[in-house]
C-alpha cells in the first residue's frame, strides 16, 4: 500500500520545501521514551523531515481503551456518541487548537468512523488532524506509552514504534528543571530503568521492521545518519533521496549539538553516585559507563528515604502540584 503526502505551506507548522513523498505503509508511528529523553525533539524532526503528522501528547488512548467496557456496545450509536463526547473533551484537543490552529469537527468525525470500535474512532480523529496538516500518515508521542505498548499493539498490530534512549544522568539533570516527573535521583534511576527495559522487552516480541531504537546522543552527533535510518524504518517508498538531501542541508540548524554529557558539570558527586546506584547496570549495558558507582545497589533504607524525599520535593513545587491537580481533574472527567 502506497501512502502519499503533499508539501503544504498554508499553516505555520508545515514547510514550503517538503518534497512529495510516499510510504509503503499507512501504519501509525508511536514515539516512546523516558520523559526528557528527546521525544519532543524527535516529533519535530519527524514532522518536518519525514512528513508524518504529530500533535502534542494525546494522553488518552490507553486510559480509554482500558475503560471501553463502561461505554457498552459501540455498535449502539448512543454509546459511540457518548464515547466521542468524552474523548473530544480531552486536554490535547485544546493544545492542538492553540498550537496548530486545528479544531476537531465532530460531524466530520462521525462520518469518518468506518466501524463501531475504538480504533476506528482514533483513525477518524488522527486522520482528520493529518488531513488538516496536508499529511496522510500520523503518529503519536506520549512517554508513558513505554509501559503500555501491548495495548497499542492490540489496537494497531501493524504499528511502528520508535524508542529514544538518553543517558539517564542527563535525564535526571533535565528533570530538575521541569514541573513534572520524579525529582529524587534514585527514584529517577528506577523510573528510567523501568521505562527502558519495559519498552525493550516489548521490542523483542515484534519484528525489527516495527521497533526501532535511537540514542539521543547519536541523534545530536550524527543527525543525518540517524534520520536517514529512520526514513528507511518508516518505509518511505518515493522521495527518499530528496528527504535525505533536505535533512543533510537543514537539520544541523534544528539541533543543540552540545546538549550531551551536561551531567558531568551539572550534578554533584553525590547525585551522580545515587543515580548510578539505581541505574548503574543499565548504564553499563547501554554503553554509557559509570562515573562514581562502586557496584553496590541501594540499601532498603536508601530506597525508603528516596521515596519520601521524592514526595517532599514534588510537594514543595507549587506548579507541580497545580499540574497534578489538573491531571486529577482530567481523570475525574473520564469517569
């Protein structure tokens, strides 16, 4: 199956010089990875150079899939309408409108639902957004999907997954600067390790044509090579050489190539040691090496103290609390 996208320039997040390309597949592309590992950067690059449409994080796919039984038989139009009304109230649609000028058209949405199931509803939503953007293929980025890839696989057994991995110590440093995610370095290490190993275990169960790993550091140091490999992975049928040529000419201006190894100067020796106690084995197996680890894991006391210290760090951040309250309200709306 060949899927074609067209270059567009009428909206701010599209590009005048995008070559006309086509794909061998229409499968959605899911970007996964630990938060602060470069998932947002990868979204921007894939949208710009590979002509695959992404919005900001959807955050609703897995939660609604797990609650579909509450909506009854979707063959009943009343149940499908109830599900649609709930879904279109999700925060991502307000962000898409704010960032890209896209507003979901409920009437058009209902017309494009081909079958009475959740996948068809997702196809209609993301398809409408992609057509608005002049693209025929779509993807979605949400870091916690690392932990729920089997759910995505149930919905889209043909989907492709791009897993981006970054040195966990740089992840830990970056997480100190944002109003979400864990703050204690041992807890960050546990989370980083859990996200990566869970995604990799899933990746072992699907063909290599559907699961692709990228190192954040390689993306910054060899962006042409990494993005060319990614262009092959998403199965560009027509226009591959034009895409690679455009990447070679422009991509260096889209990257902060020195945004690696900042943990060496940004973290204290104690912070490095604590992270490596929790994630040293994985750092070594991924080839990142360790700096201050003596090979011993954290004690029970260190695990307990880190857990409560993480809670304390989060609670003293007022914006973090506001974000959590907003998330809690979203969960309540889904009930």
